[in-house]
């Protein structure tokens, strides 16, 4: 089962859950986005086409770089500049309610942290104008006012598009997806922010909306960790007007995320990208005209989210990889990027759980030693926990570099690793034995 909450932001994770078939495995992405995802249009786009990949890239290329670099807009009027690429970052769910949780950690809060980290990175690019839809306690003031003053318009907007969708399905113009994982029925107070964001984005010239989530599925109760791990990205179903641009964007972000993380082990998400026809955030009833993706960065109970010592570096890393995917999409990639913000790292200690180990795992992966041969990210994710997976990877690195240690971190190992990552040896390291 998986949370219907992702579609409607309802109050309980299990009240609207849909049964999934469990099991399956994960494949790390190793090819270019277009080749790996193997996407093929099998139905015609309906209504007036939304923004395309080419149009987005032209908007980026023509965006002004002359204005002063600004911080992400959270209190000021959104999208004040017309000559920027407008990105709306939507942390999943509503302030203070809904979303999955595990052992006192709340999805709705962690995704705000990722959103803020991503917004800070994007704000340094003068071609972007960024708006974060909410904080942990409140909607962006402009959105809050929009939801209140335009409530009737928002509901009418949804109903008009829903009626048009039903007509199109009836006359055969659109094929209904009968195996849809999400459903769009929900209380009005939940529908207003969902479709309010869609209408707001239309009226304010939004180019891209990024919906940020953590994953979960029904059947997991209490403090029990679930069996699934890994990221997935949802995109509008291929018949929708913005399907092409949304999927193209998702492919680039997924490729960056897959460089350091496994794709979801849930069978319906195992390819990394899944289409959805009835997910409100992705423009159910064809209610968006811009590119939109919904990123599930991982499952709430995974160690990198649960361990407070690791969480901040993992959040920064997910935000950075999302940014790299955006830059790849706009054909303006970051030069000499290692793909992870966690290293180079000045190692002074290697506790069994912490950012030092997260950086070690990432650095070993960058050098093609983590996970160890024959293992995958599904078996050995980058979590900041020094366990058997990390020990085997360290041992493989030591053998390849002619070092001793048998998987035990030594000063010589750190100095050699640092020399490869930095180009110069790190000084001041001390022997650390596990």
C-alpha cells in the first residue's frame, strides 16, 4: 500500500491507502536519461499544449542575468521579475498537518528543509526567481491570501477542468487509466490548496513546480521499518499537455539522484519515474500548463532521514543533486561536479554514524568502490552508517591501493583517499579503529 496522502494531503496516512503488490528490485541508472527511461508517446496530447522543453530552455537562455542576486522569496511578492525562469518549490502537504511520519520525524517538516536548501542554491543563479510555497508553520503569505480570496474560483477551476476531462474520456479523446494509484476525491479544504497552487502557477507565469516528498506505504505500523527504499519521481500522464517537458525534467533529476541513491524497490516505482493521471499536484484534469514533477526522495524510515547526525548532510545532498538535474535539463551543467555536496570532507573522526561516514561512502562511490563489487545501492545505500557494506568497500579500496587495514580505517587510508579526492593529502588525521 502507498499513501493516498501524496495526492490529497489528507490527515491520516492509512485512511486513503491503495493496495500495492510488494517485492521487486532496483537497478542503478547508468545510461543517458532518454535511453534509460525508454519513454514513448502512445497517445495524443489533448487541449492546448502546455510549455515544452524547448520553450523552457529558450526562457532560461534568454533570462536576465543583470539583476541583483536575491534570496528566495518567502515574504515578498512572488516572481517580481518577468525575465526570469520562475520556479515554485512546493514542500509536500500542508503546514503542521498531514504527511507520513516515523519515530517522531515528520515528512512535512523534512521536505521544507530540502526546499529551503534547494532554494538557497537556486537563488545564486541570477536566471532563476524562486518561491517556496510554505514554511513548517505557514503558507507563503501570497498563497495564503490567494487560497482565501480565490477559494470559489479555485473550486470552479477544478470543476470546469474535471467536466472537460470527463467529456474527453466519454468521447474517446482521452483514455482513462483504470489502474491509477491515486484518486482525486478529497474534502474541499484539501482540494483548495492542491488546485489553488495549480491556478496560482498558471496566473503567475510559473515555468516549473517542484513538489518535494518523502515516501511511505500502508501496512507499515508504529515503529516498524518498511521493506522498501529508494527514490522515485512522479510526472503527469503522457496524454496531458505538459507531459513531455515534465518527463524530460524528471529524467535529468532522476539521473543525478541515481548517481548516489537507489531507485525505489516498490515495483510500480522501480524504473525511477512513474506517470500519474489523477494526482492533483501534477495537474489532474489537465490543470497545469507548466512543467511539474513530484520527487519522493526516499522512504521516511531510511537511516539518512532518521539519524539527526546525518540528516542535515543528506538534505543538502538531495537538494544539490536536484539542482544539478535542473542545470542538466537547461543544458547549463555545473562543471567539474562530483555529484555530491558531501565531499571533499576534512576527516578528523569516523564515528559509526555521522556525516564523516556519509562523506566516506560518497567518496568511495565516486571512486567506484562503494558499494563493493556485486552489491547495489539497494543492498548498501549511502546512509552515514559504518556497517558491513562500508567495511567491504573500504577493504576493496585498500587492496586496490596497496594499503593494509582489511576494512578498518587507518590514517594511511584517509590520506590516500583524500589525495585522490582533493589532489593533496589531508594532514592532521589520526588513526581510528572500529
